[in-house]
C-alpha cells in the first residue's frame, strides 16, 4: 500500500520530534520550532524556527533535522529554511513594547574593553540577522559613537529621538547630552532621568536585543543605573589579572543585589597575538576569568585575544567582527554573541528555578 501524503507528513513530523533543543531540553515539534511542513514527491519541506539567528547549534540542529526527515521511508530530499523568532524576555518594559531583551554590559573598572565587547556583540548579532540596538550609557567615557563610526547627532521627531544607524545597528549615546569640553559632574538623579529618557523617549522600534554599555564600576551611580533599566540580563567584562578579577566579584555582587540575572563573564585581552610571527603571549595571564567564573558558578562566555586589529577597528569606526571577520578576535566575539543570545533565549523560555 502506498503511503498517502498526510501519512508521510505525520511520519516526518514524528521523526522530527526525536530532535531535541539541547538548551530547552524539549523536542522541536513540541517547541513549535518546525513550521509549514509539506511532503511532495519524496521531498520534505519545512521551516526550522530558532530562538535566535545567532544560535550556537544552528548547523547541528539543521543537520539533525535533515537526517531525521531523510530517515523516513519515501523521503529522499529535505528542503529546510532556517529562520529565527527571538522570544520576548520576562523582564521587558511596558514602555518598550517592541524590545525583546535589554542586556547590560558592565565591568568593575574602566579600560578593560567593555565598549569594545559591546559593539562587537551588537555587530555580530546584527550580522546573524537580529534587530539590534545599542545604548551608550557610559557617562564617564561615551565611546560607542566613535567605535561605530558615528559623528552625527540624532534628530528629534514628536519629542522622541530617532536612533542613528551604523552597520545595521541602531545607536543612541548619553554622550549626545554632554558637552565634550566639560567634565562630567552629573548628580545621580540627573543621570537616572537621562538614562530613562534614552530608553523611553527614543523611537527604538522593533529590537530583538538592546545592549546597554553601562558605566564601569560598582558605586551608587552604577547600581542605580542597573536598577533603573529593565535588564533581561548582564554581561561582565574583565581582563585576566587578579586586580580586575576582584572588580568582577564586585560587579557580580552588584547585579545580584538589583536582581539582574548574570548571563556570564567575558575575558578580554587574554593573550597577545603577534601580528608578525603569530606567537601567542599571555601578557596579563590567561584563564583567570574562566577560573573565577567556575568558582563563582557563573557562565564563562568566552575569551578575546589582544590583537592590534581590535583597537584599530575601534578607532576607525568599524568593529573587528566586520572589518576583520577571519581574525581570532572576530571568531571569539561571534562565539560570545552566540552565548549571549542563547542566555537571553534561555532566560525567556526556561523559568528560573
Ligand atoms: N581585545 C583587544 N585587543 C586590542 N585592543 C583592545 C582589545 N579590547 C579593547 N582594546 C582597546 O583597549 C582600549 C580600551 O577599550 P574600551 O572598549 O574603550 O574599554 P572600556 O569601555 O572598558 O573602558 C581601546 O583603545 C580598545 O580599542
Ligand atoms: Mg567604554
């Protein structure tokens, strides 16, 4: 007896229900990640809807789906379209209906590469197809416009600022409110109200991820800022030295205090890659942040080498993931962006224990 079309569709669906999402620990059919399944002349066709375009296991899931579909007798081809629908975080602001996740990037001290990490995560996520916004909230050293190659000021329409756009990322900086020649002597309440304005009085539109470059440190200002934005989670950047690591502990404690989920730690400037001979020298030591993450039982998101291209690209306004996509640091940043996207999806879909 020949299998009918609907038998084949049911058989393929059943085969696909053996493929599990490794994070969500459920099968793809139950998770509604398989859509528009048809079988015509031995060809199975369907859409695999991931929870992020920057999914670290995109390829594996696609391969497993293909193998599952082809395991069904009578199916000889599998035509898979991979897309992503980023789930909405559990802590999103009512005032920002189009924004799915707001993610803070902090560091215990300045100069560890917090802004560099933020712009590269943003550009990597945008490259992977996500809608991304970038909010430069570092009042002490707003450097995001330079790193993104933006020197214009935003327009205001209907009392709302229109974000500037570069490399497919929407951007607003608290620096726009500052006079570059004046020292920053803002008082806490002023800063908080300026930050709230940057969140609510900006036409952000639809965003999968809004990344916030927070000011370095763990003082009152930082604490209040971290508290005044509905963060889905936070990323802490550190260099491997012990001093920087003591600051990491303080950063983690700060996010904990304001009940912000820590997505994990990034180790920046882990090792120097000599551009002439390729020799790798761990100038600041290596593995410190990873050990620390392990000890504190928080996720380690990845390590970024110290490479001249990272700094040059930052100064030039085109982050290294775009200007030198094949470099070691670009690969590291892509991996970190995937881990951040994964953590956001997990936080949205897996209830906290
Ligand atoms: N991995 C890296 N390799 C080379 N230079 C880096 C790296 N990370 C950051 N830098 C450079 O170090 C300086 C400080 O980085 P920045 O992102 O501005 O730090 P922060 O925001 O923490 O103050 C910048 O000049 C930046 O280009
Ligand atoms: Mg900075």
